[in-house]
């Protein structure tokens, strides 16, 4: 395992305590760790982060955790015990960021609320990630990303018009909230650079996904417009859909730009529609989606995918294959970008996963190691805090670590 203090990445020297579980909070910590932050994952001694057991595993190793836990050192603490509380406060003295996702009031119940944390480290940034936020009528309810996907309006606009609302088959709201939390942490740290003081981040998972849904609120406020489910079509432009090729694969076409819509219709042999008055705007084209979709679908259905993609590329029309993971690992664009990378794992050997989220020209990030076993670094971290072997043994005997 590489020493995080020896890296040249941009967040080198930043210490993050990841007290959160499952996905949104831990993902934020992962993203910070990818760019050099020293992340210490703190888990309960007998109740590890449930993400260790989510999804498929190999040889008893949870593969989701292998990715989500990458770049983090792991230790155990029972924060509800006096010894666990005291140890966390010692960790907080040298930390820059704490990320937690307990229900509101839980840290306060353990005498580890903002006032206690700020007392030992006024420069600390405390990111609190919960389903509904720290206050309000829902704040103490249990919640997960699925509820945010439903509550935000995402599910209401996703799916076919005559089918039920559709939830994503992955942690969409949690992932968006994880990205937003990492951004919020960096914003708070930038403010700390000016003021010298830390602050609390209140991140409600129901909010970032509402932001990425676009101008629905403004449409409703100004026009009374309520967006409906349109399947793969769009109310803002056409043709826009997925289409099946002659060899049984699928492609996606988008014509958000007027010039691209014109190129597509010329390509599929229907230049006549370009002169129709309704073709002049995306919304009016969308009202004639049956005509446009029919032409595009018939042309694509008569040709194999490779021919379709080549013809669209030559015509400078926007298209992409609908890929599953088997296609992604062989995609030349992802390969050129280095989007996928292989990281050595002591139990699994080489493991393929997504690379760091973006490329920096002079201080790039790196994945230093895969997710480590539960509590693997507890003794090392306690020693770094200055605890003797006897003191560590006392904490362990008391169930604090």
C-alpha cells in the first residue's frame, strides 16, 4: 500500500474522516482520495459499511466495496462508547474534513456534534449527508437514494407514457449527491482558506438530483407546464430515440441542433420534410415525431450497426451505440481517454474499474489501492495518534475499536 503522504496529487496533505455508510457520503470521500486526500474510513467494529456486502462478490470479497473503498485506510471505532468518542475527537484535531450520514441528532447524542468537533478543531469542515437534510418535517425519517429518485420528479418523467414511473437500476441519486458533496467540501475548504474557519455542510440527497433535472420548476412556475413521460423521445426535439439495427443491436440518435436534424433527414432519404414549416424548431419537430421516427427507424433497421454508425459519422450527425459493459471495455474512445483502469488487489489480483473522474494537466489524480479489509489499519492509525499498545488494547477490550 502506497503512503498517501508521498503522493504529488493536488489534495496531498488533506485529511478526510469518512464516517458515512453506503454510497453518497463514501463516494464523496472516494473522489477526494482519488486526488490525494488521506481518507480514513471509520466503521463500527461489528457492523461494517453495508456496501461491503452489496452486489456480487468474488472469493468472499465484495466487489462494490473494492471500488468504493479505493484509496482509503480503514479503522474501526464504536462512536457511542467513551473510548470511541475520545478517539474520534483526537482524530478530528488533525482532520480537515469529516463526512457523516447518521440521522440528524445522532452525533449530538454521542456528544460529537458540531460544537464538540469545532472545539477541538475550528478549521474542520463537517459534511452531513442525509436523505432529507438536517431540519424540516422529514429530516428524521430513514431514507435512501431511491426515495430521492421518486420524490425529486425523476421517476415521474422516466419511462414510457403508458407505463409506470421508472426507477434507475443503480444508485443515481446517491451518486449525484456524492459528486455534489465533493464539490461542497472543496467550496467549504476554499472559504476556509479565506476565513481560517471551518463550517457545516448540510447535503440532502433529495436536492442534487432535483438540480440535474433541469428547468422543470421554472416551466411549471411560469407556464403551469408539467413534464410527462415520453419514453426515449423528447418534447424538445425530434428525431430523438433509440433505433434497432439490422443485426439486432441498438443505437441512439439525438438532433438537439437544427443543422444535425437536417443532416439526419437527408441521410435517411427524407430531405423533403426539411422544407415543412414545422421542421424549423425542435418543439414543432417533436410534435411530428411519428413521421420523423418512422423514417429514421426504417433506414436504420435495413442496415447493420457498423454501416449505420459509419454513415452517420460521415454525415456529421449525432449517434452512439447503446452499449452494455461488454462493449464499454472495448470502446476506443474510453480507451483513448484512459477512462478504465486496472488496479492490483491483494486478494483478487488485477481489478478493472473506472479511473479518476477527470484529467488534470499537471497534478493528475491516481487510484492508490483497492478497498481494504474492515479495520485493516486500526492499530497503525492509533499508533499515529500517539496511543501506546496498552491504551489500544484497553480500547479494544472495551469494545471501542
